[in-house]
C-alpha cells in the first residue's frame, strides 16, 4: 500500500550568512521522515518567486520567516495530509493553487519550496531509492561538471571587484572526483598567489577569495597563474567561467564598474569588453554578462559570442518557463541557470529544464549565495542529467556539502557513473 503524508512541520533555521530560512519536515504514515532547507539569494532577479519575510524589525532585522512557517503548518499541511507523497506534480500543483498568485506572494516561495523538496525526499525514501534516482529514473547516472567560484566580487564581497563570480571549470577532468581535485588544487594555488601579492585571502559568501584587486581583469590573471601553478593546463584542464551578475551594476541604461573604478559602459561596450577577454583568457561560459532587462544587449552578446562559448541566462529567466520560452524564440542566450527557489516548486523547475532540453540548450543547476547544508540540488543535478552544476568554491561547508554528496553519488554509481563535459575546452593555449 502507498504511504501517505501524516504531518508537515517547519522550523526557522539560519542560512550560511546567518539570516533566517525555513526547514520543512515531512512525516509519512509508515514512519518515514524527511526534511529540506531552503536557500536564499543576494543578487536576485526582479521576477523571482517571492521570498516571504516577516518584516518585523525587532527580529533578525525583519528577515524572520515565522509567517512562512505558519503558512506551512496552518495552510499547507492540512491540505496535503493524506496525500500520496509520490504524486509530486499533483502536490506541487496543489501548492500553486493554494497560493493562487503568479509569484507565490501569498504563502511565500520559501514555504512552498521547502514542502515540495521535503515531499520528494520522503517519497524517495519510501521508494527506497536515492533521491537522484527517484527524480531522474534509472538512467540518472551523469555527474555534473562543477563551476567552482574561487574569486568573489559584486554583491557577494566587500572588495574592489565588480563582477560577482570568477569560476574555474575543470573541463579536462575525466571524473567528478578528478574535477574536484583540479578545482581544489587551483583554489589552494590561488591562495598562495594572492598572499604573495600582498592581497587578503579571506573569503566571500560562496567561499571564493575576495581580494581588493586593481581591476576586474586582474581576477582572470591571478586565476590563470593559479591554474598553471597547480600544474594544470590553462584552458585544456581547467578553464574559466564568469558570472558578472550585471543587473547588480546596471543603472539608467548603463553598466557602472564603480567598485573597481573602471567607469561606465554601454551595453555595446560591455560586449566589446567580453570579446577582448575571450581573446585573452580561457573563458568557456559567461552568465548574466548583461542586465536582466537588457534583452537586446543579450541578443547581440549571444550573436557575437554564442558560437564560441556558453552564454547563460540567470536573472533574465529566473527559472521561469515564460521567460525561457521568449529567450529561446529570440536567441537571447544559449543556456539557462536553474535555481529551485527562483520558481518555487520541484515540478516547475523540471518544466524549465524540459524547455531547455527541447531547444537543445545547456542548463546549469545552481545554488544560491545564502545556502544551508542541504544537498538536494546535488541529487537534483544528477537526476536532471544536464551535466553542469555551480555550487561555490572549494571552501565553506554549505558549498562542500553539495560536492561531497556528488562524490558519494559517483562512488555509489561505480562503473555506471558518466562524466562528460557539455562545454568545450577553451582553445586558449592549445
Ligand atoms: C547567482 C547566484 C548564485 P545569488 O547570481 O548566480 O551564485 O547568486 O544567489 O546571490 O543570486
Ligand atoms: Mg547568476
């Protein structure tokens, strides 16, 4: 007999930045319990699903999530108790219906996603299969290429770097475990290089270093040196991916590189800058190189560079099928960043991925800058089989927890594990 949901509870916990977030616990009538914790972004897209915060300045500076918790226990739980947890789509649609707003403003996407993920976990346990297999089927054997954010700037660090994320991508690795080693070795080499140059080696929100560099370019230069000094071939073994998160420095139609003092640029000048960078550095992927409202700029960016590298849309799509559909129609990018909490349910996130698959686009499953020790997204990345994940540096346990879970999955799959890069190596230095 199929188990049913017996109870749903929620707890206010803290995320990696020390801000409150929500953990949801689901209990089935056969005694199985499962929980899931919800992450939170800093450079959020305007059209993301709504994160419900209490706004009570006397608690956590207004960031408490007691209202979201009450929505789980008082509104959601009574409507889900008695349901079969393996009906993920039915449960998620009931959550969407219960909320009734286009962006989950009433109940909060944080409340809804916590329930959606915890239900999936409980159902996987009830089926006695790992979460990646439950969500992806028996063919879910592909481990993702990690994009490891080893140098942080933008809204994720108090430093002089405008671009938010400088990531290393171990494109030459032949297994996930080897990719981790390449990435971690490069991270440690970078620490030495920064220290030798007299820069700080404290880390930002995603575990990458956050030095006060002289320019944005210097970030690529020190990373190239780190790849070499770790004994890896630049571009062939380890390449670079960027997430400038350009919406965060876009004001009144222009891009303001004010943290580094590199001035104001138009959309066309940003595109020219990226083109120069591609000639100078082993870059294989650029995410949010332009702002979420700059659809024209993005189209030009993709027309100019999309044949050479992966162009990923994050804030512009917010994991929402409506925006992704437009992007596919207008060739705005050639890949999509996927974040469960941008849209708010497991089912809608899978629908976003299905659109990418239909269009033959790449997709990258991503963490948020505010994370917890929850590893749902690691299993989810394997389940979805897109072959890419972005979940921070080789530092900070909320990031490492995801990587460690992937190492565990690779070992568990043994000879069935597949590791192939969906992005080309950079010809830089070939
Ligand atoms: C991003 C994310 C994750 P945040 O912009 O891609 O790295 O940052 O969670 O702050 O939106
Ligand atoms: Mg981004």
